[in-house]
C-alpha cells in the first residue's frame, strides 16, 4: 500500500463507492455490486474506513480476478482502485 497519490491520481475512475463507516463485509459487498455495473477494464474506486479493508480487498481481488490497481491512505480513509476483469 502506498500513501503517495501520484500513480493513483493518473488512473481514470469510472465509478466511485463511498463505504466509509461500514464494517466488513459491507464494503466488499458494495464493491461487488458496483463492479457488476462496469464493463471489463473499467475502474472502480472504493473509499473505506474499516481497518480490515486493506486485506479484505487484496483477498477479494485474488478470489475474483478483478485487478487491484492501487490502495492508498488518505488520513483515516483508504482508497482502493479495482479494475473489472
């Protein structure tokens, strides 16, 4: 995970989900629902505050085949960028 925004700022985001304040498994469920709306190759941005979300999104990416492009911290929030497979 990186705290630098430079790489992530260059990625075009097609859809954003704010899952701040939600605990596992709700951020993952929101992401799964949002990814279903996207076409292959499009990018989803998910904002979370759950401390377990970093590992949860890494596991979700491995299990589903959706690429985890970046994860970075913004204060108490973590931004996850996923590309639909």
